[in-house]
């Protein structure tokens, strides 16, 4: 007689819950067959659900269940009823439930499974594309399930912390008006407004500022955002951020609030006490020492800027290429690989190949010999002894150290050296290939420039957005020397990843007008692009500021995952496609006509 599972016989425990405390109890478990073993009479399976595994044994004395158990195969979805018994000396210390097993007296097969395209195991070497195409199966694996369970816990902790601190969870539209600046938007054609488009929000930035104008004082949202960008390890076209805005605050108030949230997440999820306040570093110092504004502080290998030193020695101290870089307003940087972490000649050559892949023309280097002489370096032939000695001293280079040099356009030198620093650190075992290694180094990078110069258009552009508040003492330079203006923008960084960024906003209409002038935006253009916000700021807008934390990156770092795709339930591939559903897909002419759009064929490939 069939047991009425689900309708009358309900699940009593999860597959990761039973211990010797439940010995002798009748239990009901539901789940999937992880593996099956037939020991010439008794049939054993490991039953799996999201909480863990439980061993179930089917003995011949439970005839009906035992016969049905003979049909079980991997990934069958089943229900069992039975008694919890001891495994005696056959304890499995690797399983949470390893002291017990369930002796089944009833079994039902809810659904049979065809052979899966890959095994459902913790560690597998199946190509990621195949796993993404069958994501619903990949998500049965323990590492991914644990990551998403951690993510769920982080959502709950975030909401609890924000509500306790007086924040309101408010929603903002996904579809809005396109406003220039920031990342490229995804566009959505409007059926009811021919020829017009919505833009999917790359962030709720303008809306959350309007909440402050409306007097809501403290807002937060765990929100989905969209950016049509090239993809990489820590980037997806749709992503989630913890979005925050506060009124009547300064930069320090926001730092304190966010540090408290991070403390709570690390304590509750990992049991790790994160010390506060976080270290603060000026943007200029970060660029000089590390080549970017998201430095990994778990190791040294700091950069040394040699530009002024080269200039002091005149004509590059006998090295024409270096002098040419300085003369063309470039910079010269060095990095020292210490003698106690030696690289072979072949390994040094591979560093040059890495630098070229990052955009460099090459990688100059010199090994310091006895008496400070340089070996294994073409620079040694022409550099003056005085400059060589000065560089050794500036770099604190000792016998056996390897000095790496990069010179040229400032932005390129910073990028190449920043990438090289991390590459060398991984090569030398100073940090793991991915994950924290149990070392958490938080910091705030502060006081960046408000503007950045666009070499192509020969104009100034907002480094973040046009509504960031400049330092009061720098307002005088907005129209005369824009590159000198620093602002109240900040990034919170962890182990080389920017996990959040924000700013104090401009609420003074007079200063806002000067910022627009510095950007070459006339009043009419400003009204066309940002009119609704400019109007709102005229009606008693309070001083306000905020930040957005990348939830996907936080989960990735907390769980030690290799990429964002491991912590997002249904991610896109490296090319922005959903290999499971086939998105993006084609639509027919009728659908295009309804939204007043014509599809152009892709350009023919170049011959």
C-alpha cells in the first residue's frame, strides 16, 4: 500500500539535520539521490537536499521499499520514511550526519532523472559553458547552494541593520529617461511613444536624490541595476547593489554607517571581527603607490615614482627613451622584486610578455649586482652611474633585487604597473589566485579629482558624475584650473576590489552651474539632460550624500568564489548571453513593428 507522502506524510527533517539526538525516531526526508550502493542485499543511498546529506539504507525486510530502491539512480527525486539508527563503528566524520543513518520502511519516487550531462559533485572540471547551459543542475552542487544561501543571509542582515538605523526601504523605477554619463545604458523601445526609448537604470542615483529632496531622510534599497559593458571576472550586465542615501550628513557619517554594516556582515556570516574605522588613503597616494584607486594592501611591492628624479639628472641620465617619456609629460615608475623571492631569467622574460598584453611596449628591468651595478639590463650600457645610484637608493634596492621599470603616458604606466603588481604577487605566492586567504584589508580611497581630461576631445569630463560636491577650498578653481579640483567622492576597497562607491552631492545651484560650465555644458543643455533634478534641487534640497555597495562582489569575496558567476543564480556568460535560455534572442518583424524599431543586419566581416 502506497504511503501518502506530501498529502499526509510530511517532511520532518532536512538531510543535514539528523544526529544521534534523534536515534530511534521515525523521520521523513525528501531530496535527491546523490549516490547509490548495492551491497548484495541492502541498498544504500546518500540523500541530498540543500542542507546536506543523510545515508539511507533499504533492507530486504522492508520488501516493497527495498524492491523500489533497486530502481533508484542518481538524481532521482524521492521521499523516504524510516527510523534513525546508529552507524556504530562506521561513522563518516566528513558528514554532519555521519553518526547515523535512516533505516527506511517506505519509499516513493516523485520523479525519475535521465543521466545528467555532468555529475552533481562539489568539485568538477566540466566546462563552464556546459554548466551554464544546465544551470538548474549546476545549482544543485553544494558550493553554489552555499553561496546563494550566504547571499540570502546577507540580504536579511542588511535589511535588519538598515531598518534598525532608521532607513526606509523604498523602490525606484527600472525604466527611466536616458541621462549621459557613466556606463552605457540598455535601451527599451516604447510601443506607446513611437521613436522614443526608456533606459534601464544603471543605478537609482537621481531617484534616490529626489527621495532626499522629498524629505525621506534615510533611504536604502537592495536593487537590480543594468549596464551594457564589456564583461570580465567581476562584472555582469545586470547586477545587484545595496543603495544608500542620507540627508544632513558629511562623508564621515556615511563611512561610520557603512563600516557598521560591513562589520555586521563579516561577523554574522564568517565570525570575523572587522576593526574600524577603516584606513583612509588619498586618491593621489593610491595612484602613485599602486597604480589604481583600488589597491590590494595584503602585500607590498609598492611602486616608486621616479619622474622627478629622472628630470633632476637631465636627459634621462643617458637613457633616451626614459628622457623622451619625461619630456612628453609622461611618468617613470619602478617596482622591486626582492632577492628573497627570486625569478629565473625565463620568468622575468614572461613578465615582459604580461606587460605587453596590458598595453605596454615592453618592460625594462635591471638586476642589482654587487656594489649596486646593474646586470641583465640593456639600461646598464648607457645609464649614468649617478642616476643608477640614485634609483637604487630611491627604490631601496639591494644586491639580488630585480627592479622593473615602466615609463610613458601616465594612465598607461599606472595601468600596466597596477596589473603587474598583482600578477607578480600571485606568482610569488603573496596572495592566493582568488579568495582572501583569511586576510581582510579594508580602506577608503578619498579626495579624488572631480574632473578627468579627455585626450581625444580635449575637454574635461566628470570623473564620477556632475552632481558630486567639490571641496570648498577648490571651488575657486572650477573655471580656471579644473584639474586641480578635488571632491567629496569615496570608494570602499577590499583586497583589490572596489566594493562600493559614492559621494556627497551638490545641492548649491550656484556651484552646480559652475561645474556645468567647467564641463562645457550650457544651461539649455543642462536642462535638457537633467532638468527634473535641477528643478527639484531648487526647492529646499537638504545637504545629502550616499553610496552603493556591490552585493555580488561582497558575496564573491565573503564566500571565496572565483567569479561573480558563482554567486549569481542565473548569470550571463562572458559574451553576455544566457546559455540556458538562449537570451538574447531574435524577435520577428511584427514585434519590431509594434515598438517602431527596424533591425539592421550586422556588418559584413572584413576580408
